[in-house]
C-alpha cells in the first residue's frame, strides 16, 4: 500500500546491486570518491563531558557517556564496568523490520564490545574505588541519528571520542563512607586508556578484487562481503570481522589491514587534536560553550578531519595555537580559506598520504590505475568464484547467477 | 549573563539534516537543542489500525539511556498536543511516526520539544489542522515571571508553567503546571505566554518561507494580504 512501508533501503534491489558491482569493477564510485578515499569525519563536542556527535557524510551518530557507582562483577572484583549500548531506533527510523534491526544492532554492539571491552582499551582497574564494594560503571550510549552506510566506523569513532572526552567526578572512600565530589570541589578526572582503538570498514565485491573503504549505504547493502578491522594507534589489530559471500584471499585482507592501520592511526591523531581544540575553547569560552546546538547552521564548532589533518601536515610545529585563532575568530576567516586554497593542489599527495603511504602490497603499489596487477587479481578472484560456483552447481541451481556475472564481466572488460 | 526575563531565548533551526525520513528538523532555543523527525503516512500494524483516522506514534528519546518516567510524561504531552492538531482523517489505516531526540537540555525542554515536533510536521508535509507553539514560564523566588528560563534560572523556582497554543484561534492545547501559585498569577502568565507564542509562529513562518525559497519580505506581504 505505501511505498515507504518497509523503509526501502538503497542497494537491496537487483538493478542497484548490478549497478554497484559494475561501477566497482570500473574503479568508480557513485559519489565520485576513489576506492581508497574516505568521507570527511566531523566531530562536535557537547557542553557536557562525554557528549560527542560524529558525522561522516550523511551518517550521523550521537554518543553520550555517563557514569555511576555500582558493585563490581564477582569474577573481577577490582575492576570497573564498561557498558556499551547501541540505539538504532528513534530519528534514524531503522526499526521497522524487526529481523534486520536485531541483526544490525547485534553486529554493531558486538563490534563495539570487541573493540573497546575485549581489547581492554579503557583501564578498568583505575575505576575501582574499593575492591568488591564500589566501582565506577561507565555507560556509553550510541544513538544513531542517520544511517548512510558505515555505521561501524562512525560509532567506534564516536565512542572513542566520547570516552576520551569524558571526565568522572573524584571520589574518596574512607571509613566505609563514600564521598563523591562535585566539579566545584575537585576537578573532574579523565579516564585512563591503555590504547586507542578505531575501526575501518571495507566492502568487497565479487566483480572486482579491489576493496572499497568507507562504503555508503548503497554500497554496503550491495556488497558481497564487509570487512571491519579495528586497530589501535600502535597499529595493533584489536578486532577483525569478515563475513559475506565474496571469496577473499589473504592478500586482499592483508592489503586492507595495512591501509586500515595507517588510517586508524591518523583518526586517533585527529580525535586527540580535536579534543585539544575543544579544551582550549572551554578555557576561553568559560560557560559560553554552546555544545551540540553548534550542529545547527554555523560550522565553526564542527571539527573536520580533512581540515585539521591537512593543516597539521603543512605546518607541523606551531599548528595548534594558530589553528585555534583561525577557528575561533571569524574575522580571520579569509585566511582560513587561503590556507585551504593553498592546500588544494597538495591535497592529492598529502590528503591521501595516510592511506596510501604504506600502499597496497609493495608489488602493486600503483594498482590505482588498474594496471596489470589488479587485473591479475580480478581474474584470480574470478577463477576462484568459477571454481566455487562449479562446486555449487552440482548441488544448487545457481547457474543463472553465474552467467549473469560473467556477462557483466565481459561488458566491463570492453569498457576498460 | 542576566537575560531579559520577558523575552524568549534566541531560536534557530535547520531543516532536513537527516536523509532517511520524510521531514526532520534540528531546533534550538538558547542552549536547549533537539532533533525531530517524522515519517508518514506509513503502514500500520493491525493492532493499531483505525479505519477513521491515522494512528499517531510519538517517541521521545533522551540523550543517555532508556526513556524513564520523566521522558514518558514529556512524550505523552507531545502526543496529546499532536493528536489535537493532526488532521488524522486525511489518512485512515495508516501511521504517522514522530520521533524526538534530545541533544542538550538547558531548560524549558518541554516547550522546545513541542515546538520541534510542530516544525518537523510542517517540513515533513504531514496534514495538520493548525500549527502550534509551546512556551515555558516560571515564577522565581522573588515572585517575578521569567519567560523561557535557562537551566540556571530554574534551580530556584516557586512554580513552572508550560502552555501550548494553536495558531488559528489561539486556543489552549496544553497546560502543565507545577508548584504553588495564585489564580491571578496563572492568568497573567497565560497572557504572557500567549503573546510570546506569536513570536514563535512568526519564527515558523519566516523559517519555512526561507526554506522554500521565499524571501521574508514576500512572506510578510502574503501575511498582510491574508489578514
């Protein structure tokens, strides 16, 4: 009856899938990005500690961290608790079809759990006040505002930024009496971290060996498999989530991992930098911090990845103070623009450097131009698939699909 | 930081910041901010189906955690106002879904949430009999009336009031009061809020006109023609 009754998602229909497959094969993306190019990440800090809104393109996530006193788990009596909650309902309107909703929130929750809790990124022992009696329970609420693909990265970045931004009140425990100090009495204390993990998502298609990073909803839904890798700033792997039906060889996964490691490092650097800027602003503005209201209209309080990281590359040493001035005083806006303009030509090298620097595997560093190596890899993938489908063909009538694919492959070859 | 006591705080809004709903708005009044989103008419579950009108679903989500009693009350207030204003006969056997997400709570969140819902309905193109606006007002310790108070001002209050009015006849759609006050004071504050609601309606008009590409001057002219 209604067109929107099942909340139609892009990328679920067959024509859309074949369109994306074909585009990926030609090394094109619908929004004009290259296969290893990410969308810009924007951070906005709220007025309260531990409130962060992250946007990557149209994907928007709001994260809020709260804490309260509680009893520890009996198995770990000297550790605080970290609770991660994902909220998909609400303004994102993702909750209509129950099956996908459950699946989505489960995968997202488990990714966050593995990235932050299982990898022990937050020092939970420092959250213990009295063993077996009082510990801090940290609760992270991830509210999805809008879903346009790559909810994984958006929520891990938001969670990391919120946890790093968060401060808990000071507390003393003497003579069986617990005393929690207000912000006026004693300054709030930031959480302690052992390492800083962030995730990067790749999509892999049967039609091409080249994985694409930071997929939109269209690309994500049409993907044959999605790989989510979490790395910390020391470039250690924290979690790997690879699923789907596309045959992926070890090489592809290693390629993804290498790029993801550098990307994660620069993301953590970005979050740190943004936090520094936010702190300065708080010192300057006093109680005039307008928090998340800054999301509306003016872009001054949005801290964007491209802008911050490109500034840093141009002038590594005096960057922080200068940027402060540039960001805060609107009178100097022209200068900002100038810098940006200057940045344009060099962007191609510097902007993508974090992703390219370690490159794909050393053998095919220039696989960008779809030269021989990548062709080889596609044909490899193709072979693998054919073998697979042969096996399948014995059992299931999958031949139709197979012919479809081979058709499109031929077409694409002509194009190239 | 002393704000005028008989003025509304500065209002801002941004239309359609979200891509996956029929209409959405980011609305702020002073430092209080919310996101509202609407979807409709959409398919309704059979248990909620009604043959002579559409079913209204209204959810309010706090910034952290699950909705508690306080949020449920707020949600009920928004739903009550919306049900009065919604032209539900236009789409029987369907559902209208309104979601409000809190961003920052810095005072008078009840009134802001109602205004946010109204703007979301307007921009989402859902049928309304009339638009509506809510105003919050308190009596502070000195017995003064403070219109649209900030959070710092609400710490010491004798009574608080929230009124919602419709745009056509100026009827009262919602009254919420808390604390002790005299009837005369109630009447005074109702007048105060009624006049303030006119300002909010003016804000709606100018913002929607701006969004749809009409300059404010022409919007005003059209208004004069109407009256």
